[in-house]
C-alpha cells in the first residue's frame, strides 16, 4: 500500500510539473473594485504565470475544504463523546435499578 501511495504522489508531482512547463504564459491579474476608477485608489496590476494562478486556486480550494472537514470532524467527535457519556450514565442507572444481586449484564458492555 505504501508503494502505491508513493507512486500516486510521484504521478501527481509529474502532472503538476508538466502542467507548469506548458502554461508559463504570463497573465495580468486585475481586481475590479467599484472605487477603482478614483485617482486616489490604485490597485497595482500584477503579472503572474498562468500555472501559478491555477495551482494557487486549487491549493486554496483544498485548504478551505480541509478546514471545513476538520470542523465537521471535531463536531462529530464532540457529539460522540457526549453520547457515550450519556450512554454510560444510562447504563449505571439501569444497573442501579436492577439491584445489587442481579446476574443480568447489559448488552452494551459486551460490544464496547
């Protein structure tokens, strides 16, 4: 599995390098603000290679998606801990209602 992962990373890097070599034309980035026409506010025009603009956009999209995924994972973990604590509390309550001499055990304890 490790070799497959390394091979996929090498393939991805190769594709990025080929893409970068083929798209080196410079493009001019402009930011269209409504107040740009005023003489006191000038936004500098920037010349960047096309591959850099595209790769930065992809990276930014992956970063935003990763942050969103991390937030969702933390919320799910918090919900899981909350539900586990509630389940343990309910298990203790069931055991206390059964009484001290009961030989029955809960099915939840056997699974976990």
